[in-house]
C-alpha cells in the first residue's frame, strides 16, 4: 500500500496546496480560471504535441484502446442518463449527470497520475486517444441533448432539429479546442517524421513541463467555496458512477476486446477512474445545473483519493 500512496500522495498534496493557497487568500478563486486557461490553451497542447510527434501514428492510434475507452464511457453515460430520467430529472439535467459519470479529468488528474506510474511520455500516448474520444464523442453526445432540451423549451423547436443543431455546434466547439490542434499537429509531425528546431523544441518542453503540477493546483483552488447542502443524493450517485461504474465499464471492455500492452490497460482503467473534467460546472451552468455539478465535483474529488488508491492497489497487484 505504501507504493500506491507514493503515487497518489503527491497528486493530492498538490491539490491540497491549491486549496490552501486559495482558501488562505494567496490567490482568488477567479485566478484558478486564469491558470486553467493557461493549462488548457498552452501547456496541455504542448504536452500532447510532444507526446505524439515523437511516436508513430500506429503506436498512438491504438484501435483497441479507443474502442474500450469509448465503449465503457458510453455505457456509463447511458446508465447515468437513464437513472436521472427515471428519477424525474429533465433531459438537460440527465445529460449533465451522464457527463459527470463518463467524462473524466484525463488532462488535469489522469495524465499526472499515469505519469507517476509510467513516465510523462507513455502517459501522453495514453492521453491523446483519451482526449480524442472525450472531445469528439463523449462531450458532443452529452451536450447535444442538453442543448436541445433548453432550446426546445426556449424556442419551441422540434427536439430532432434542436438535437441536430446542438450536435453541429458542439463539434464546431471541438474544432476550436487548442488541445485538438495540439493532437492534430503532433500527428502531422509524427506522420511525416518532422522535427522542431532545437530552440523551439526546448521551448515546447518548458511549456509542457508546467502542465501536471499547475493543473492539479487549479483543481484544488477551484474547490474552495463549494457546498454540498441539499444535493447529497445527486452527489453520491454521480460520484459512484464516475469513480466506480466508469472504470468497471471500461475494464469490462478491456476484458472483452483483444489484449493490449499491460501499461495501456492500466492507463485506460486509471484514466476512467479519475474525477470528472475540470470545466464540468462551467458546462452545466448554461443549463442551470452548475450547483449540482460543482457539488458533485467536490464530493467526487475528495472521494477519489480513496477510490484511486484502491484502483492502483488492485492493478499493481
């Protein structure tokens, strides 16, 4: 167990530092959004570019990895949406529940955790296909029904038309995502065997190096001031779905599909076992469910210290 805590301990110590620094007034909670923008728009794209440009396309675009991650995530999302609808929640709220259960914070928590296990280069190779599945499949499929539900209530349009328009809008947002551009340019360099000039390569390395620690710091600072009052049932269900159901669903597909390298199998399950994406409350705000999303993020992040330690103990056993 000591080896497991040696991996998870530094992750959550940096998260705690972010919380303490923000709670103590050294930084404002709004500052975390600025730091987060730096990670999302500059540092993480540089890291993804580095990871992909130095590997072959065939090595990164592992179809079994992508199928297992997509299949397990869609299963978890579907169960979350079904539970929420049966509980009487509107479609927009149900979509946010499904997103919370199936869209992990692979960039801010998953990558640093896998990097502790297998090193940054291997973690980047696992992060890239995970980002592709999340940005091109999971997020559009979660946001489209939520947007269509709001649009139908506001404009009186048919749900089918609203769903189509919302899906198109989601894909346009994905195309403008700097992380996707980092992946795309990295693939181009890998495909053609290009290399950056040494000064540029060193610059990209410096920018990418800030990703892991700063992203964890942002998670901690963003949790300051969030309350759980009156939302404990929703928080418990979403947290259980994200931390238990999602990795189990992904593991099911790992077992059903052809075998992969052991490191990729572990990275896949660990990526699925981390809390939901950092901008979860921001995405839910448009639909009026940001309070539920923020509370779920807090509860899930706290509980994940114990569940992730258990997951690592099992996969390393």
